């Protein structure tokens, strides 16, 4: 089984949105090269455990027809070791994952979700920012996951 781990700061906005949208895209067959056994998860480098996904994130997902009611999880070295692919929202998240991996990263592919730029944190920016983020993920994830799963 392959595991894809999305990582952001608090695990209440970006990474749970990416997790939910990736699951939806996989369920719809919109990721080339994806086999039936892919586990999708998310965590945060500075997350407290058990904090509900932000209302704005849940609402943006609902506008896409995606239900999500998760809670935050703090990123651990074990989560990284169990992942096949670990995708950070920023270069800082990637650096922290590599630090936590402590040399075991040869077994896990640790990269920035968007290879061209950091994914903007929508916290405090209002509904439109969450909708833009959701749209960005809907466009980016099928391409990026197809590339990563094919290699």
C-alpha cells in the first residue's frame, strides 16, 4: 500500500484540504497511475492534536461537494517513515520533514506539493482565500499525484 502524506503548519487548513481533495480525486479516478490501495493522510509540523479542521476549510470543501470532518495531528517521525510520498506546502515544511526523517528519507519521497512555489496559508484571509486554495488543489493534485505515483 502506498501512503501519501500532506503536511502544513497547523493541520487545520491546507493539508486537510489537500487530503480531502486528493481522496475525492482518487475516488473519481482522476489520478493516473493510482492503484486501488493508496492511503491519504495529513499532519502539521506545529499542530496540536485533535483540533477540528477550520470552518472555512470545511465550507470550501463542501462547496466542491466534499465532506470532511477531520481533526489535526502533529507530524511525527513515524508518520514520515510510513509514507511513500510526503508533500509539504512550503519549503520550510519540507525542511522540517527531512529533519524529522533523520536519514530514513531514502525510503520516502519528500517534496514540496507545488514544485514551483509555496502554497499560501489562507488563515485570516477569508472565504475567498479558501476557495482559491481549493481551486488550486483541484488543478494541481491530479497532475502532481499522477507524476509522483508514476515515478
